[in-house]
C-alpha cells in the first residue's frame, strides 16, 4: 500500500536535508504528524521567516540578524584574515577562543570535477577586502580534502600580488588518539607538520 500523496511530499522535503535518507525522512514525517497544530505552525513560520531574519554580512559573509558582531568588534585584529568555506566554520573556530582576527566566508569550495569554480566577483571581493584591511596574514581554514587543497592553492595564486604570510590549519593526529588507529596519510601529515616541543 502506498503512502498518501501529502505524506510522500513531506518525506521528500525531509530527504532534502543533508545526511537524511528515505528511512530517516519517513521517521521524521511520521513524528511531525503527531505534533499539535500550533507546533506545526510554529515550525512553518520559523522556516518561512528564515531568509528574512538571517542574512550574510555583506562584508565578511558571517550569518547575522542585523549588524555583524565580528566586523563591528574593534578589538579584532584586521591584519589577520581567516578564510573559511561557510559561515558555520566561524562558529566552530570562535568556540576555541583562540583566534582574534577577522574572517572571510567564501561560500563554498572549489571543485573542478563537479563544475564548481569561484565566481570572479568572489575573488575580486576578497582582493578588495585584503587591500582595504591591510591584511598581513591569511589563514586558510579549509577542509583537508582535495576540494579544500584546490581552493587553498587557487586563493594563494590569486592573492600572490599581495605580500601576505599565508598559512593553513595544522593537520595531523587528533588529540587522545592512539597511533594504532591512525591511517598512513594522517600520520605522514603529522610527521611533516611536527613542531618543536
């Protein structure tokens, strides 16, 4: 027996979320069917107002509700600019309380195999921002993947006219891990990136 059409539509909506397959989407759909109407309306209103209430900062790309708390923080060091792929990455870095510079969100990674290349205006905006801020150090906080590596190399090449100290986040062994469980690639990166202790 087939599900009713509206239930199929609801399952389809949940399947659009990352990491949600058919079984999970079905479970979510049947779960929300048990919610009272006011809870469903609250969820619908929240989703409906998301684009209206959350925007990206036109300067750095951070997710904001009004003024950007990062761009307006005068205690932040404009000489250091951390490049990230998405606004979510900023939240992760900020939780460490280690970084005190500014950020720049690219909005995605370079993936030539999937036809994803940065739009010229994205790079032009980054160049203009580096010049305007007087950036001296560029931190490439991008995923340690082929796409992250390709993006890092592309940005380094595009900004080669600026005299910048460019670095990437350190790669290697996760804290608390045992060498028995580390793959060869990770171990090789850890050896190559070792520092004085």
